């Protein structure tokens, strides 16, 4: 049976310079980043931001995070994480579709997770996350410890002029066979689909925040953030030196 989900909970990004990424992103969109912490298990600096970006910078050339970044061809989006209410039954349902679970590492007291092999998921790591009862208190303790260790700072806030936004609206996933992936996702998750569009690249939008784009190679392509004034947002991005892609909207 397809798994009920409230949609994308967060995404994972590998970057070469986490400090530079935070500086650029806090100038771009209103958000707060956690102060980067070293994660022993994957040999990387890590910072989650309030928009649902979980950012990693590998620290050891032969470490787990560095090897993952190399497998994905360099910095970029690697993982889509979907929120579920019952991780164990959801994981079993995904595995029943022939998708291999490769990790069950979560964060004690905060969340339980399962991750699935990118070779079984059209070039992306698929992750499920279930939040533990009382996780808010554990997060508050973590923030209090961060404040004690960082002169009262619990995070890195957005810079003046950053764009107001409503967070991640959807993620683009490039797929070689749109119909096949649409059917696959419908077996995995309870979701609805708009009629596929054929202007430019063929696309299909789902109710769980995944937009499929037919392309020569599979993999995660882009993140879309919801803003109230697109023209103002484009002007702000241009002022920060971001170039606009010459692609047709969909």
C-alpha cells in the first residue's frame, strides 16, 4: 500500500564551503542556520536551516561524506526526505516495492530515519523521517548548549534585505522515463498528479512536492522556494550576482 506523507520534510545538500553557502543563502532568503557542527559518523560539518536545507561539507578526503559527494559528481542536492507518522510500516512498504534500505540512522530523542539506495530511486537518496514524541524539548536543550558554547548565539540569522519566503515549495527530479517514475512514486506514496505538461520538457507535478522533468539523465535537479513577489525576488537575486537560467517556466 502507498505510504501517507505530509510531503518533503527537508533536503540534503553537499557543498565545498559551508561557511560560504550560509553567507550566500542568508543574504538570499530569510532563514536561520544552525551553527555548523562536526559529525563524527560521516566526517563532515553539518548545518540545518529553518527552511529545511540540511547542508554538509566533507572534512576528510576519504570520509563517508566526501565519498558520497564524489559519487554524486560534486556539490549539489543528494536526498529528498519525506515525513511519515509510522517509520517502521512505511519502511516495510517501500522495501516491498524492491527498494533497498541502506541506513536506519536517526538522531536520538529527535527523529528516526530510513534511507534508500539511489540506484533504486532514480538517482536520488530517498529518506523517510518520523519525529519522536517530545523532540521539541531535546532540540531546545541542543540550542541551549549551542548558546553556551557560542557566546549566546543559537544560530546564524538571515541578513538585512533577505527575501521573505514560505520555504521549499517543490523539488525538481530529472527522469529519463516520466511515466515510469510517476507510476513508481504513486506506488510508494499517497499522492495526486496534475496532467503532464508538454511545453518545453515534459513535466508532471505531484501533491507531495515532487515535480518530475523528463531529461536525459536521472537525478535531483533544483529546489523551488515560494515567494510573494517574483519580480522583486528576481531583482534581489540579480543584485547578489545570481544569473537567471534561460528556461521556460512550468
